[in-house]
């Protein structure tokens, strides 16, 4: 009837919760891709400029001329920083 297509065939609460988690992750992955793509486009369009991208994040916003992390995203930002650190360490091990 009015059941979302993504919920078809799901019968337990656990199945629904997992589906919601997966859909949420898909949205987050899409936002991250778009953010990273925009940063990369700026770098390509400004090849003679050394863009400082240290500290930027898809979760931050500009407030009074400063980048801030909204409280509702603080935990996600910490997880993103940990993931970035892990990727950096893995890259160093491969050298």
C-alpha cells in the first residue's frame, strides 16, 4: 500500500533498522563524494593557487568567518578524523 519500496520484504524490526542504517550510510557516502568532488574541482580550476584544505570537512559550516563543527555533528567529525588518521597511517606503512 503506502509502504516505501525500500521496506518491501522486510518483516522484522531488526531488518528495518538495518535497512535504515544502510540507507543512511548511502546518503552520507553520497554527500561525502559530492563534497570531495567540489574540493577537487576547485583545485583543478585554480591550478596556480595553493588551496589550503587543512581542516575542511563536509560536516563543518562557516560561522562568523570561521569553520565550526555543529554540536549535532561532533561525534561524526571525531569518527571522520579517526578514519582519516587510519588512512594516513596505512599509507605510511605502504611506503
